[in-house]
C-alpha cells in the first residue's frame, strides 16, 4: 500500500504540535506568568523648560504581567510612568495618555488611569524671607526669642499662578518645657495672604536651622554673704571669729537662682602662716545673669594665740 505525502507528514506534524504543547505546559508550570500592581510616580517628558505641568496625580497604578522569574527581579524603581508633552504650551488639556516603560521579556502592561487632564503654566521662581513663629506654653517665668535662622531666605518655584500666591515662608517652633537655649531643624510652610498653605510648589531648602534664646524673668532679693577662709595660721595660732562688714547684699537674678541659693560665698581669704588678724577686700560670687550690690565686702579673720 502506498502512502500519500499528506499521510506521510501528518503524524510528524501532530508529534511536533504535541511536543510544542508539552513544552508550553512545562514552561508555564516551571515559570508561570504572574501579575503584580505597582504604584508609580508620574513623570513629565519633553515639556519646554519655561513651562510647568500642574494638577497631575502623584502616582498611577501600573499592572504588570510577566513570567515569575523576571517578576521576582523586577524593581519598582525600574518602572516608569510618564506623559509626553512635546510641543505643548500654556493651557488646559484633557485626555492626555499615560505611558509606561517596564523592563522584561515582552511584559503585558495596563495603566490606571490611562488618561489624565493637565494644566500647563509658565514656570516662576520667588525668594521669601523666613518668619519664625513660636507656639506652646513656656515654663513659668521663662520666655523665648529668636537668636538666628539659617538660611534667612528660601526659594520657591512652580507655576506662576501658585508662586504669585506665595506670601510668607513660616517655620513653627514648639517651646513647651524649654528652659535652656536650643537649636533645631524645622520644615517650612509657605502661606498665601489668607494664611492657607500654598501647594504644588517646590521649596528649596525644605528645612532651616533655628537657634532660640531662652530667657528667665528676674527679681531682686536680699541674700546672706558667707565668707570663705582657707589655710592654717602659724603653729601656736588658730582662727578665731570671722566678721564681715556687709553680711547681706542685694541680688538681682533669675527666679530659679533663689530656689537654689539662700546665700552667696565670697572669694577665699588665705590665712596661711598668719600670726595676727587678717583683713581682706574680696569679691562675692556672681552667678550667670546676676548682679550683686555691693559686689565686694571686707572680711576680717581673727587670729588667736593658743
């Protein structure tokens, strides 16, 4: 019996199809197609540098179907979502398509939303001085004042419409519980004339360093003076009575000083080797931010023979 050409090749063709089907089956079993969704920042491509696109969503969803091996190695920062604004000028545009770029072996990609509306405006830049505002409740008898802010000016950039609204650059500093000078880095809030935050602009730098002086209210009280004596008289002598011509002085200083001290000490009077009374004019200790009146006293140390 003779076989026709079709009868000769048909079994081979069927075997080839079966082998291919089996190969596809094995591939899908070993390295199946998987799906994952990424939240991707949207970029603007090819827009003239004198212009800026506004009212854009910050991100879009990019759904990717890819074989499992490549999906495992796919990093989200390698996925790009963008709109192409080549040749666009000022105005409002609707239904601009969103494109996506995904590495891999022919990935299937879908984007949500697929289209967005865009407003294009002239790019503008403005310099604003920093205003520091304090908030919170300082401890009793304490107050704060600005020492220094670095830098003193910041730059804002964006659409001319938004930049025209930018009126003040404000830094808010919390003063709760502060009793000593302090410095901190704070973020900047750009406000319009009504006090509302201006959004959709770039702020450079985004933070400033604020140095704050903390001051304490002062009062005046009378404090005792304690004379200080050091050294040892000559052999056969000893220290007797110690007297001071001004035992109480007027002290003006922070409230906390009088919580800590009920008296002030003098400089030390040295009686080393003395054989007779020693009288010295000595200064009174003066703590920081404090004035003492009088600032010196006369101390007499009696030296007695044994």
